[in-house]
């Protein structure tokens, strides 16, 4: 009886994981346009001794930069102010897409673990 209860719990957990994975897969199958990379806001101080940034320690900015992977390193690209909203939205979509893929990977590992436990439940040794 105790073993059947455990097996039933494993099956319920497997069902829930498969349901969550299917939901993530549906969302990932039809993504909106994305931009790969991370956004960085930068405030700068110039070297002009007559400028307010030098006198009052107030920096210029913000300036927005996109840090994108490029040939094993990162490339920094300036984002024009008129493109800020669009680039932010698309970079956030990329971040969410990556997060969802990581969650699917984790779910797959949990499913694999549960299936091994179910296998072991039915496993017998030959004597």
C-alpha cells in the first residue's frame, strides 16, 4: 500500500511537470521579435573643466548600450534614444525566452528523475 501511494505521487508530479512544460513550449513556439543582449545604462563625466559634470560632479546621461555576445566575447553598441523603448522591450523578450528555456531544461531533469524512480519501483533482480 505504501509503495502504491508513493507511485501515485510520482505519477501526479510527472503529470504536473508535463503540463507546465507544455505551457512553456506553446509560448516558446511563437515568440515575438527579440534582440539578443543585455542593456546597460551609463552616466559619464567629461573632461571639460567648465562643464557642470566636472564642477558639480553631475554626470551626463543616461546613455543606453546593448551588450551582445559576439564571437565568444561581448560587443557594446550604443542605442539611439529614439529606439530605447523598442530595444528594451525586445531585449526583455529575449531574457524571458532564455528564462523559459532554462525552466524547460530543469523540468526535463525532474521528469527524468521521476521516471528513473518509477523504473526502480518496478525493477526486480533475477536470482
